[in-house]
C-alpha cells in the first residue's frame, strides 16, 4: 500500500489548520482591540450622561420642582417624586400668558410691525 497520498493529506490538513488558526487569531485580536476601544468610548459617554443627569436633577431639586429620593449607601437617585403636573401646568400657563401680551409697545417705531 502506498502511504504517500495519506501522508500528503495529513500534511495539507495540518498546514491549512495552522494557516487558518493564524489568520483567525489575527482578526480576533483586532476585533478585541476594537471592542476595548468602543467600550472605553461608551464608558466615557455614560459618565458624561450620568453627570448631566445628576446636574439636571440637582437644578430641578433646587428649583423646588422635584423631590429626589437618594440611596444612602451609594448616593444614587432611586426615585424622583416630581410635580410633573406642575411643570406641565407652568409650561402651559407660560404659553397662554405670552399670547395675551402685546410686546410691540416697547419697540422703537421703526421695529414695530405695520398696523
């Protein structure tokens, strides 16, 4: 029996396996670095959003519009008991007030709209 075809088949399989492993390793390493960079960007963005959210909650609390409940262990906001109705009402009231006022009286004559 001739062993050369079987031996060449095994050698070809080993060589192709090594080549496949090297190429796959290169692409997986590249993908892992990309994922680490993206995770870092997302982490920074999350911190920025968290900071802005805390600032907004603090401003609304100081304005007396909300009453946030804070976790004593972590300092994170658990629940925001707000006056959403008050905020909506104040917004609607402000819109109604502006429609009733005539601000053109304070303008110089050249800036007033024609009557």
